[in-house]
C-alpha cells in the first residue's frame, strides 16, 4: 500500500513540474511578443517623426530654390542647405523646356535606428510672373507618370527639337552621319542622278548615294561614260566604247565614215555635207557610216 502511494506522489510531482515549465515558456513568449510590438511601435514612431522632419527640410530647400529662380531663371546647379539648420540639397536643371525648369530636392537624416531619405521633383514655370510651381511629386518613381524634359525618357510630345536632353540631337541631313530616322547620309543634300553620254561617270565614287532629305538611297549604275559614240555625230571612230547605258565598255564600233548635215536622195540614205572619212571620188557617206559613195542611194 505504501508503494502505490509513493508512485502516485511521483506522478503528481512530474505533472506539477511540467505545468511550471509550460507557464514559464508562455511567459517568455509573451514577453518576446510584447517586446517586438514595442520595437514595431518605436520604428513606426521613428519613421513618422523622420518623415515630418524630411518634409520640413524639403520645404526649406524648395523655398530656397524658388527664391534663387525668382532672382534669375538662368540659375542651375546643385545647392546645399546643411549649414542653415536643414539637412537637404537641391539641383536646378540647366534646361528650360516649354517655360519649365526641373528642381530635384533631397532631404536625409541618420540616427541610431537607421537612415532616412526622401526626394521630391518639382517643375517650376519660370516663364510666368511671378514664377510658379507647375507640378510636384513626392518621389522620382511616382514622378515618372508625369513626363518632363530631363527625365531620361523621350516620350509624349517630346522630340529632339524641344527636348534634346531626352531625345538626343536632331538628325542633320547632309553631314555624312546617319542619325535618327535617316536611311542614309552621303554628306550632301543633292539628289544624285546619272545621264549616260555626258562624259561624267556618275557613281564612280562607289556610293552609297542618298536623296536630298536622307530618306532613301539612290542607286547609280554607270561604270563608264565616253560621251556616247554613234553614227552621225560627225566623228569617224573605231574601237570598243562604253555602251548606250554606260554600264560596260562593250560597244564595238568600226566606221568607214561619219557625217553631219543634210542628207541627199529621197530616202535620205546618204549624206553629202559634213562628211568625214570619204574621198573626193566618193564624197558621200551612207546613213549607217559603213561605206562611202559618189551618189545618193
């Protein structure tokens, strides 16, 4: 009987010890949760206070920027206000687009809990009197939805003409550089053409050639141009000449005579004036420059 009683007491002691361990564990967990909640509240309070201070500093920088632009709209560069009770700086763009200048202001602070920074981007209408704020966004990321010249994105109504900072310089046809939408640029604004028989080999430089506004390439096919040899040009010639399309030296000519002037005979088969290559005995040249004759055919 005594043995059973001792065994029962041992079981009750083990249960009591287990309950103590469980209660202790719950107490520790509760303390951790409370501690984490306190840290979260502290961080929230910190972020709120730092945000308020950032707003104050940002306003100070923007006010200084507005005063500077009111003094001269040509103002540009980076300015710091750290020495006058505010921890911020701002940058005024050098570009005026549609009467607007961009001011980017940044405020920051550091404490034992971390680092805080906020940025605003403002467009200032410097063409109005007095100058005024045209657009205001709390961060450069949110400001991307509002296009402005100087945001490194060529979009909307921006072109190379009104915003070279984002869209680059406008293409200049005739400067020898293929730019923008140009198809070609041959260093001039001429429409190159070719005329076979003018003693000029158009295309001899090899090209490529371009039209007057650099929107289309011009293909020149001449490889030779000797002025054009033909029967009736008044010059007796023999040999191999540039063909009638000036694309190859493959026209074989072998004239007995040549002529200019007035034909004789009803069929105009023979010329009797301006004849070259015929003798006094046979002074007339046939229309094909192939033979001389003393009478009209």
